[in-house]
């Protein structure tokens, strides 16, 4: 069974649009839409939800239109996905930027980890 | 099972890298579209999740970071959404290069501690090779 975010992403991909393209075309905030698709943020309500439905090519009367709204209503009654500290620890981002000689690797990793943690928080 | 101490950075020639890149392009861009739709290849063909992160670059100095086990690429949001499409394409293509060329190495890194360890143990020239090849 799809989550709201999973269904959102499926509809976007069905249109052949990458996240970047979809957001540029519809003037949407990419990090918010990414959080929505990963179920980190709860679905919006009212006009914003309708705007997203339109952007995803849904029309009132279509099965997908009702599924989209049903999943949004269900998601708003449940807790958004929330990764534990342990789950975030397991993400292990790899980067190979050349380090400055005075730079502390542990400190740099802590900074990257902080940014990634934010990407998994509402 | 291999450990961090066994990590051996490959030294690939230009010719070898070009051959690998050509083979990857055939799989990822079968219609040979120009410019190569790199984000489509990564997100839609390979199934990676691209996660735009506000301020990643300004906070860490990194344009992007790769979490290979979760098939996620964290990318600075301004770069990802930049009108200057060459920059976001280059950033994503570089991460794709790491995925194709260095997946075996990255899969050995199990935790943040491993990652830090790797950076500490890996000689500067080996890190340079990894970057240059991607």
C-alpha cells in the first residue's frame, strides 16, 4: 500500500519528471517536496493540496485523484516518518572534497551530518 | 569480508575511464539524448533519491554527498535548482562517477566513524585519484 509521499512520487515519475524539473515547472520548493515524498512532512490541506494534485496532472473524477486525497487524509491522521538517530547514523554520506590543511575531519563530518539530519526532520 | 585496511584505490587510465563511461551511457541514456539527462538517469533509471539540502555548501563546503547503501544523493539545494544547469549536472555527474567507479569502496563504509576513519587513513593521493576519476 502506498504512502502519500510514495504515491506523490509515483505520479511525478509517471509524468517523466525529475524532482528538479517538477519543482521548476510548478515553482515549488524542492526540499519541501522531497520531504513530502519521503513522508517526512505531512501532506498539506485545502488549496495547496489541490495545487499539488493539479501539478501532478490529476483531474477530479480520476481514480488517482481520489486515491491522492484519501492518502492525504489518512497521512494527516498518522505520525509523519521520523528517522531515529540510529537510522540517520547508518546513512554514511561519502564526500571527497579536498580538505584544507587546518580543517578537522570530525568537525566537517559533524557539519554534514547536521545538514542531513535536517533533511529528515519536518 | 574486506575491511577498511584492505581498501585499494584503483588507478584507472583515461582510456579505461572513457570505456566505463561509454558503457554506462549506453545503459543510462539509450536514446543518446544530448545534453545527457543526468538527473533523469540517476533518479528515474537508477532509482536514486536526490535530496536537496538548503545550505549544504555554505555549511560544509561540499556540493553533494552520497549515501550509497540507501541510494541517496544529498545535494545543496541552490546548486540543484540553479538556472546554471551545467553546475548541477556536473555535481550529479560527479556523484554518478563515484557510484559507477567506486561503489565497492563506499560499500565498505558502515558508519560515520568508518567514514572519518577512511579519510584519516586514506593517503591524500588516493583521495585525489578518487576525486579525479569521478
